[in-house]
């Protein structure tokens, strides 16, 4: 009999021997959409959304998600995994009030003895680690089992769940990576109380050269590591360029992340593009011009508030202008990304069928970004647009 198991990883919004797979889902559990822009804490919210989108997109790619899990999960767990790729489960379990600081990814994998397992990735975007993370994991694990039981009412054994925490804040992880230390209990009671351990990936503790053996995963983790270490962003620029030269297909998503998460001005961004793909300098900078303008306006509003220099009517005018930028961003970003994607596809699979161009023009930015990420490795249009 085939039994099922679950692995869990904690965090916000690929691997050796793993191939492309199709996403699966808990049928009764819908994914929560990312929160829209609001007038509250513009800069902080935008930063969290940048981290969230960047890492979620990374983990949506089976090869990179597999590489991360195989490199960072305990050796005993990795050795028990089969060569089958992880399947992304279309579900999220993070509470809405926490989704500015946390996000998650759930994967289904198979072990070497044909058991099915789920890997739940919870990503933490807080600058300092949360000592109560074990309780949050317990709640999400219980919710996963609840949803699983609805689809398997005649179960004989529950699936195994292994939690994994991804932390990329400034402060080092300093708390026990198990649940029981959160419980205030007599020593004699502890053998009878619930406990579980969870691996923790503390990105800041890992030396740059040891972030990953996978060149695509490496450059993404490198960019994330220094996004929260503002004082070292200039010194890591050359290292980012070298990493992008080894994985030039990552330039576009990395550049988008740098625009929002780094203190890099237009000149520095142009220099990075020129060093990696000089022929793309003008098209890419044109695409990111609106994003750079919006970021500068955000920073101006924040600085004015801190220094007390913004009068009420001026602040309202600036925020109104910013709101207009934000409302126009979706259309502008989608149009620019769609144009760039069609250009990339035309170079490899020209001429493009009309139904393909129509589909791209009607897609949202997140979907276009996923398709664009597949272009480099895809051998056909079907491999770009699989659902």
C-alpha cells in the first residue's frame, strides 16, 4: 500500500535529478492572493511584496525548488527522496494578518519506498526571527492535515509532515528549531507532550560561495541575502554581475528585484545590464523606468515625513500622484512584460501563432513572469505554457 507524507518549509513570497513537473492542489483550499497596494506603510509593504514575489516565483520552478530542498534539508530526509520532481500544491495556509511577513509553498514529493510526502515551505520576511514560529507551524500543519483528510476520508495512515523555515532577515536565527521549548511544562511531563523539529535556513549565516551549487538558485539567493544588508549592497555588486554572467537568463527577474529591494540608482542598474547583456540595456531600462520613478517618489515621501518637511497638502498631492502610479502600474507593467516575452519567444519559436500572442496580452504580470522564466530551458511552446 502506498502511504503519504508531508514536508513543511516556512517563509514569504530547483534540484539535482529533478525534472519539470505539473502543479497539484488541495481541491478545497484556495490560494490567497497577495495583498494589493494600500496607503499604509507604502515602502515597507512594497519591500515585503518584492521579497515575497521573488522567492515564490523561484520556488514555483521545480528544478530550483528541488535544488534548494535537496541542498538544505537534513541528509537523512534527502537520501530518502526519490528522483521524481517535487510537485507544487496550489494552496496557502498563512493567516491574512501575517501575510506581510510570512508566505508559504507546499510541495508533494515521493520517497524511495514509494511513500508520498509533502514539503511545506514557510518563508519569514521579518528582520528579526520570531520565536513563536513553532506554534505557527503547528497550526499550518494541522490545517494541511485537515484539508488532506477531506480528500482521503478512508485513510489508514496520516501523511508525514516535515517543516522547513526560510529566514532571510538581518538578525541571525537564535531560537531552538523545535516546538517543545515553547511549552512551559514540568520536566516529567515533556516525554508525553507534542514535539516536532524543523530545519531552518538562515540565509545570512551562509558564506556567499556556499549559497548553492545550482547557478540559477545561487544568484537568486545571493540577491536575497543582501537585500536586507543595505550597507554591503555596493560591495556585492561585482559578485552579482559574475553570478548573472553564469546565469544570464536570470537577469530580468533579478533586475526587477534589485529595483525594488536595493539602493541601486539607474546608473548602477544600467551598468549591470551592460556587463551581462548589453544588447538588452535600453529595452530593459525602458521597462523599469516607471518602477524606478515610483521607488524614488516613495523614498521622498518617507524621508519628508521623517524630517517633518512635508506639509499636509503637499503630502496629499504626492500620495495622490503615487496612487496614480500604482493604479497605472499593473497595465504598464503587463504591457511591457508581455512585449518582452513575445520578443524572447519569437527569437526561439518564430513565427508565434496568433493564439499565443493573444494569450500573452491577456495574462497578468505574475503569469507572464512564470512563462518568461521557462523560456530559457523550454524546447517548445508547450513547455512554456503548460498549466
